[in-house]
C-alpha cells in the first residue's frame, strides 16, 4: 500500500506568479508509488512550471523520482530529479529546472516512490516544492 497527498501552500489564483506545494506520503516496506501525476499545471492556471527549489526528507532506503510528463509518443517520463535522504536544493545558480521535453509536453510533473525497507516497516516522505509559472 502507498499513498501521498499534495497541499497547495500558494499559487492557486490566476494572478499568482509562484506555486508552493507540500507533498507527503508513505509506502509500505518493499512497495512503491508507480508513476502518478503529482502536479497538473492547468490547475495553477499555467502551461508549465519551473522548479526553483525543493526541501525534502525521506525515510532511509527510500527514493523519490520527479519527472516531466512524457511527450506524445515517448514510452517513459523524463526524470529530472532523483531524491534520497534529506536536504534542500536551490536551482537559482543553474537557472532553475524547466521542462525541455519538446513537442507534445503537457507541463505536468509526475512522481515515483520506492523503498527497500524490510517488512513490516513503512517509509515516509515529505517534499516542499517552489515553482514559478511559465507560459501563462
């Protein structure tokens, strides 16, 4: 069993320039959250989002992958950020992370979570994501 919740902390109004999200969830030992939509850009009145920073805390032996939604015809999402452990990543120094998938991209962001914890333990994860709206 696995589950996660996304709570907007800001950016839901059409006039907002930034989006802030809190993501938290759990995965049963040996389980995973297969690729699921984490963020639908249209929900925030934009075509695409640029990732400016992420704060994260993951249980041991747990990995979270963030990916841009795949372009039409692609078989796999385009992973842009693998995370494990704890920390903060600020992308100002590298001009932030933007979706460069190409034609047919949706601007949406997907999540994948897996853990290698032994049973019966449960793995937890928490992310705070800061985005800027692109292409309003």
